[in-house]
C-alpha cells in the first residue's frame, strides 16, 4: 500500500508543481518553494482517508505514516531548492532579427520571436547595453549605437518588451530585466533599433542569425552623363542609380515628378532640386536611338544597356529616404523594363558650403548646429529675438529634423537625435513637440507647443545628423603609425609641379588643438583630443619623409586643412626631421565647458584688500604688474571679486592634459596645480583694449555639485584625481584667492568684463565658441555695476554688435 501512496504522491505533486512553479517564474524562486510546501500540505489532506485505511490494514499507526509523508515533502523541497539561479523567461529559444528600412545589413529595427510570434521592443529606457546583448545574439561582436522612435519604420504585431534593462553581459535577452513579455503601454511609433559593429564573432554558427531581406533600396547615387563631370565634386546632376542587393542599377523615368527629385537630392546632401536640361537628355536619347543602343553613349557607368530596377516611383517629397517612397521593383531581366522611357535624371542645388565659385555672405540664419564633430551634425539651436535657445525632443523626428537640415543648406536628415546626444545647451528652451510637414522653409513655420519649465529640461535637447554631399575630403589625408585608427602621424596628399601626386608630412611647429580639430573632421573620426607636435613614437614605415606643408593656422571651423592658412607651396619648417611632423589623437566624444553668466553678474563686488594678505596671490601672479612696485606690506589693492560655476555640458569628462606626476605643488596655498592657466579674466575698453587682466590656475578641478542622478567622480582631497564630470560643475567662490581682477589702476568709465575658460585650448572640447563670457560694466571709482552678462555665442550677431557699442549705465536701475 505504501508504494501505491508514493506513486500517487509523485503524480499529484508533478501536476501541482508544473502548474505553480514551471517557467516562466512569475512569482520568483522563493514563492515557488512556498508553493511546493503548499503542494505537500494539500496532498497530506487529500490522503487522510487512505492513511486511516492503511493504519488499520497494516497495523501501523497514523502518525508514523504522516511522518513518512512529511519526510517525502521535505525531500521534494530539498531537491527543488538545489536550483538557485533564475529560470529563463521561456522554454523556447528567443529569436532575434533585424528588419525595417532604410538600413544596412548590420542595423535595423530589432524584432524578437516569443511563443512563435514576432514582435518589437519599446524604446523606453533603452540603452547601449541592451543593444550589445541583442547584437551578440545575432553574431556581431558588439553594438555601436541604438535608435528610437521607429527610425527604421514601424513594426507589426505585438510590442514584446518594454523598459528592457540589460547589463551587457547576458547571453540572451531573456536574461535581462523588463516589465515582462507583452507587458507594455508602447505603440510601434516607439520601436527600438540597433546598430551593430560590422564585425562577426569568430566561428559564430548559431541558427539564431535571422536577418529579414527587405525588398528595399539600400543607397542612391548620381552618375554624371559625361565622363569628365566625374572629377568635379560634388556631383549635382546625373542619372539616378539605386543599390539593390549590392548592385547599382537605374530608375525608369516614366511618371517621374519633381517630388521624387527632391527626395533623391535630400538623400545626397542637397537642400533643393531644379529642373534638368531636357534638351540635353533628349539629344542623348536621339543619338542613342540613332545608334540603336538603349543607353546614352559614353556613360560613366560603362554599360551600353541600362538595367532598370525601379519604376513607377511616387514620392510625397517629405521622405528622408528613397525607400520610403512608393515604387515597383523589376524582377528578373531588367534591361527592357522601361517602355517609352529612359534613365531618370536629376539636378540638385548645392548649399552655400558646397557651392562652386565665389561665396556670397549669407544673412544670419535663425537656426544653427552646435557641438557636432562632423559637418552637418550637432545640437539644434534656434534664434528668438536676440537670444539663442534649444528645442525639446518630445516627438522630434526625421521629418522635422530635415527642415532644419535644409534650412542650413544640407540635405534631408540622416538621423534625428534625442536625449541631448550632442551635449546639453544653456539658456532658454523655446519649442516642444515640433511637428513639421517637411516642406517648411524654417523650423519656426512648423507646428509646435510653447515650452514650460516643468515638462522639458536641457537633458532633452534635440539634435540632428544631416545628409551632406560627398566631397572625398578623406582621400587627401591619412594618419599612420598610431596604436588605434584614432591616432597617428599626419600625412597629406599634394600635387607636385610636374602634376604627380604624392604623400608628405605636416610641420609640427605651432600645430595645436584647432588644427587637430580640422584634421579629425576631415578624417571623419570625431573630435580632436590632442594636437601632437612631435611624433617620434609613431614612426610609421610608409617611406614618407618629406615635409610638404607648414605654417598651418586654422580657426577650427574649416572642413579641410586646405581651407586653413599656411605657407603654401613654400615650406618653412625649422625642424624638418620626421620626428617633428604633426600628429593627431581623435575621439568620438569630447567635453564642453561653459560658465554660468548669471552667477557672475549677481555676485560681483569690489574689495580693497591689504597687501600683507596678498603674498600668496602675488606668488601665483594673480595681481597686476604694478603690484611689484607697491610699498609691501603697506597699502592695498582694489579687487573686482565674483563667484563662478563652470559646467561640463559635453559628452566626456574634462580632464587636465598633464598627469598627476607633472602637477605642481604650491606650498603657499597648499595645493597642486594641474593646469597653469585655467581661466583668463580681463577688463576691456569698448574698442577691445585690455586695461586690466588676471588669470586663475586650476587650483583644483573637482565636482562641486552635479545634476540629479549624476555621481561625483573627482575630488582633490588626498591628492585625488582632478576633472569635471559630464553633468557636474566646479564652483569657485568669490572669497578664494585669485578669484578676482586687480582693477587698482583702472580709471572710472564703461568697460567690458571678459572671462575665458581653457583659453589656450590645452584640453579638447566639442565647442570653443562658448568658452568666453562677457558683461557690460560701469565703474565710477567706488562702485561697479554689471549688466548683460552672457556666454559669447548666446546672442545674435546684431545683438552682439549692440553690446559692443554699449553706452554705459547712467544709474544702477535696470530697465
């Protein structure tokens, strides 16, 4: 009888356990064990009648059998407790694939298969660690980025995962935290995408590699109708060719409309389209027909018979990619699929930056891009009145971003970025929930909501990456000898007097951060991290020994080194050895320092400080030159004091150029200087002449305070690391040494006070134009008034001109 009971118990428990504790674990491991105990208790009550019968028939008492059943339950609990790790979210393997358009093979909308049904992932709280796990599941080594707001088109089916939270080390997305399968309030407008590194995991043969082969167009280009036009860049006119499954083929022009041309030009980096010369293309058709050929003679493509892949194209004109238009793809043999038509031709209008010939001065625009490493990318800032501000990223999409790009003379938007991906701005936030149709001439013409302080912060600043024309800038410059592709000795391609082209070196004399910024931009590898004047440790074995360029002087805004000033064909380099050739270290991110102008205006005051209290300040050269002739320790110096906060709004920490081993200890103040000159303080006349100056070494770069959810990293105590974390700021109170300008020798009058952070560009930043702060000030010999304090690029050009013509304050009343 006892074996029968054990059999009954095993069957009953297996049923109860499978219903309560089988994966997925809804209640968790501890709740599952409690359910097992409940199973045992339930079985005990169900077995009471049979226990009584067994006690009579076998002569055993009821407590003995009860004890054995209890031991059986404890044994089951012990067995179940051996599994301490969480079970996977499901029994079946999760499938992952890339889908959507426009995209390349290593990017797209990410879709997951659960219970045999494909669905998408919501972009709420999505992060790079999630993308890393998903990319590795598909056989890629890692992820380089992710996208939001259905960049690759809206998916279908269910949204399977929301608030996905991976650590980046999981082998399967089912091991990551989330709200649960199918638990979401998202729509397909919030579908997430991933961009995987185009590098496969060695030996990866998992059957989980699933990539949807969408019948879509990958890229678009223009082929000039005549061969010599190929040498002139950018190519603004030619036959439209599309890339389909790796092959370049043509488009039939039957039914072709100007809106189709607008989309093509936008993809190629041009803001507008124009009519083509129909006579020219008709003459080509007549000559083609006369010769009995089906393509224009001497086409650059080198084919006599065009291969048509696309026909019946209908675009609305606001699409950011050709694949978003309606069209039909030709199947099979495509050489005879354009009856009565010919290859579609398009002519585009280049923007001012890429126009040939003499450039006219353009009127000031009401939109600009800031802090981008490459041409045509950056944080979107708009001008309202006389002050620049930002746009909140709520509902920010590629159509609205394209309006900004075209307004600036670029093409359509390649990507609309949210979450301050190009750094945070300062000042007002003007617009929210911008919704454009795509045909507006200005972002101000789009529908939008007025902003309020409660629903947007600068952590939500919108940014954009625009399509720009291909100029082949990167083909005339290269770096060699570095440890990574982001560093090395610089080499440029030059043309000799006899017409031959060869590579040469750049003289390292006076080579600095601004020149390195232009070089990194031309190389298309991000921001400049450092401009190197000696490169003996990058001795690349390329055979290039000759200096061909010297005296390079850039402003930092140029697209190529050839647009900077230089000695031209005459090389003037005192040190011509290869070890003195210029080099660069580039980076995909950079810091960006900015001063709180309002705090300076609010805290400025004058102090007459006795000389006997200024010995340390004099040692650090924080007083004007006339202080050397003062009657020490008697007398005093008149100091303009103020507090300052220096914020890092960039995308990487601001760190001193010098390492701790080279920091200088100052005994007088009892601290290390990591930078000899961190800020310049000047008093200028209205015509720009300097009447007083000061400077402040980096007493200690540290995180005085930070934004919410940002942790402090740098602290000077105990010889700690120095720097300013992204989202933090370094505070300098008005009452510390050298936080002043010595104005003892300044006469009463109207002046401009100027503060410049990182004045020598020792440390890389994404934007140096916002490092200066200016104030109007009136000094009457006893008191000082500060007005109109602002960051150097916060005002419009007209407002800045008016600022410099400031007549002065007649009283201390602010109008």
